[in-house]
């Protein structure tokens, strides 16, 4: 048979459907391990940042108290108390979730405290923050859930 080559004579450099499917399955298995690990690291980073922000803001208000002998007056949520000018930066900015920072003085059960309000951040995340800054129980200690806010009490 002239002009016809046998299969053995062809130079096949293509992948078969089975080989491609095996590669897709392997990538899927690897992704099933990587995605949960990535999500856990992302949440851990988020919790660390939020706990650090609570500590930073609390430290600024405590410094004000040490230097002036009293706490600043209560401010509307999202507003930095006038007395805190020069002590604190970023307090008026929304947190990455859209929650707002708030300074509470003799309000919502706090004699003096830094609060995050808005209801976007979950209780589960706040419980992890409570483990870092307090006793791990949102109903007791310095860090508590009150209504639609989570407050780190400074004067208790």
C-alpha cells in the first residue's frame, strides 16, 4: 500500500485524553489541600491584625489617661475624640470589613473602652481575638460583646 504509513512510523507527541484527565485530577487534589490551608492563614492574619489594632488603640487611650489623669469624652462611632489628636491615627477609618471603631466612655456598660461595631465581623473571629487579649469568653473579662459591638474595656 503505497502512500500509507503504519502507526509505528508516526511521531506522536500529543497527550491522550486519559493523560490530561490524570493531570486535572492531580491539580484538583492539590487544590483541595491548598485552599483550606490558605483560608486558615488568611483568617489567622485577619485575627492578628484586628487584635493588634485593639491593642494599639487601647494603648493610645491609656497613654492619654496617664498624661492627663482622665479619659477623653465619649465620641460618636467612627469619630476620633478631639482630645486624642496627636495620640491616634486611623481611628476614623473603617476596618477592612466595614466595621467602625468607637470610643466609649460611660456608654453601653463601659466606663472607658475601645469598641468595634457594625456586625460584619463574626463572633467566631472575635472569640479568637478574646483568646489573644483576654480570657477567651466574650461574656466576661476586659473584652466583651455588648449589643452590636465588641469592646476592650480599659477602666474596669
